[in-house]
C-alpha cells in the first residue's frame, strides 16, 4: 500500500464522492449519540461501498466552514496515511475538523498537531521524562488511587440506596487522579482540571458547553485556566524541584534544548485531555461491554492471565479516540484514490478496528483475541500514543481491582452518550452495588 505523489498540476482534480445516496452523514452530530452497533453498521457500509467518502464540515459558530473531509474507514488506507507524515501532515490540526487559528492549534494541540522537525524535538524531550522509573513510580500510585476510588464508590452506595454512576464515581476520578499525581497538581485545583478538560474534549456537547452560540470562548477560557495552573506549577518546580513530571519537564534537556514554559503549558493540556478522557471512556465502556458479554467477563474474572489480551480488546472495541485528522501536503494517489494538496482525511480508528480484512469476526468481543493489531492508540507513525504503556497498566489495575472489590457491580440503565464525533464518550452510566434494592 503506498502513496504516489503526482507533480503539482498534472492530475485533474479528484472526484469527491459523498454518501447522501447511502443516507449517511458523519457530520450530523446526532449520529454520534446513536448506539455503537448502529454506528458500526454505518462504518461497515462506508468501508465496503465508499472507503474515501467525502463529507461537508459541521458548522461551528465563529469559524469559517472549510472544504470538507474524507472519511477513512479501511485499516489499510488508515495505516498508509498514518505512516507517511510528510505527505499527510498533522500540523494543520489533528484534533479538529475545522482549521483553527495557528496559535490556538498549537496551544491546544501541542505535539499532536505538530510536524517534524518541531514534533521530533519536543517528543524527544518529553519521551525522556516518560522514563521507566517515572512510570514505575506512577504505576505504584495507580494501585493506591484505584483502591481509594473503589472504596469511596462502595461507601456512597452503602450510604444511599446502592446507586452509583460509573462515570462520576469510578471512571472519571481514576485517570484524573493518576495524571494529577504524576504532574504534582495540588488537591484544590483538581475539580477545575476535570471541568476544563471536559469542556476541551466535549465536542461542543450542550451539557458541557453552556453557551452554544460561542463554544470557542468556552474552549479558550478552559485553556487559559489550565495554562495558568501550569505556569504556577512550573515556576514553583524551577524554584523547588520535586520528584514529579512537572519538575522533569522544566529541567530536561536534549542536545542543550529545553521546553519553553509555553510548550510545557501546551503539553500539560495535551496530557490532561489525552490521558483523562481516553482512559475514562475505556473504563466506563469496558464495564458496559463486559456486562453485555457476561461469558467473556466470567472467563476473564476466572483467569487473570487474560488481562493483557482483554485490555487490548477493550481498547479495540471502545476506540475511545474515534478519529485523528491528517492533511495532504501534495497532490497524489492513495490505494487508487486521487487526492489534492490541502485535502483533509479523518482517520476513523473506530472503523479500522472492525475491519474484517484484519480482524476475524470483528463484531465479536473476545477477551482472548490474539493477535490484536488494533489502532486504538494510533497507527504506524510518529504520533503513536505516548501514554499507551501507562494507559494499559491503569486499565489492567482498574479492571482486576473492580472484579475483586466490586464483584456485585451491576449496570442498571442505558448510558448517556457524549454528543461528539471525536471522543467516544459516556457522560453517565447508572449502576448499583449490593444487588437489587
Ligand atoms: C485508553 C487510553 C488512551 C487512548 C485510546 C489513546 C489514544 C491516542 C491516540 C489515538 C493518539 C493519536 C495517535 C496518532 O495521531 O497517530 C494518542 C496520542 C497521544 N496520547 Fe494517548 N491515548 C490514551 C491514553 C493516554 C495517556 C494515559 C496519556 C498520557 C498520560 C496519553 C498521551 C498521549 C500523547 C502525549 C499523545 C500525542 C503523541 C504525539 O503526537 O507524538 N494518552 N493517544
């Protein structure tokens, strides 16, 4: 699978095929609150019938509407695009469909929306802070955090009628506390961090962004609050170094280069949003899929040796990050499809993760699936998830401890889904501890 670059101007403009005739519009926000099975049926059709389907961009107040995007749903196409960053770049914006102003793009995207050589430079520095020693220390704290959160959920159920919310009481606090511990965020700032990261990743969901006429301002305010917190923390660690990631970020040098405070602020925002919402949704939707597949749950509960493959299957199945964007830097052809410089491509990881060319019985949830070359953490290329190792350990500890400490956890109602195409998220998931009331 390869990309052939065409000399500029020699190829007639590509024909863009929409999907109106299939009754499909991925830019319709309501599509993203449909049950997953319905969404996957749509991805299946696109993969089979219109693998480069072209959609108009959803409108966002105060942003110009761009030219539209191609929805990539086949695993092979997604891998080809992801592995050729010089042809399909991230620097025009990887996390929004619309082009957003360059300074905002950098502030909110950090290295995820950057290309080489800047991406390589920053990734080298931050990779040096994600050392095995740092991760071991964080992983030690994961065990304590999970014990604490599960005990609090148990107390809440016991003090009331047994009802808890999986999202608010289990899935949200675990990754938030792990990242805040890792960065050394003070206790009193943590509620603000959760609220601000919710806004940034809300996809404009009305419940999280009150002013629907001006979602950009809400985004901006959330970023300013997080940036301000980071500035305080960075200054504090320069004066008084500690054993945390913030200290490592302000002190680490590669080839005599350090991160600027602005780069640290942006990276902090990226870590918060990339590390929180993703892991949170893998936990909540993982619990949901286990309840829907009781025999798979029973197999895993009985055999802790299945933890490695079960975690990978949960990430494949839930695909917490639905897509990332790439933008063509030149005209060319990809697996028989012609494109032009400036074309936008959304890499639908959620769709590639159910591609029958790669996964046997892709619509079956199988805790022992092996091999499982899913792209939930990204595909080949320089942007592969920096936190994959940490996320895997967090998920492994969380699920095993839930089996041991909350074996009576039972989901009692349908989830409330986030109205976002970007994050496959749950806002609420009602559950009960201690059997029927
Ligand atoms: C289940 C949990 C997670 C999922 C599904 C996930 C998924 C992803 C995906 C799809 C990408 C983009 C890959 C690409 O563009 O090629 C990514 C990038 C990234 N992730 Fe994660 N992630 C998770 C957890 C975490 C955690 C816990 C952290 C850190 C604490 C983290 C930090 C990052 C960073 C910094 C990047 C940007 C890397 C770059 O651009 O060089 N992620 N992640």
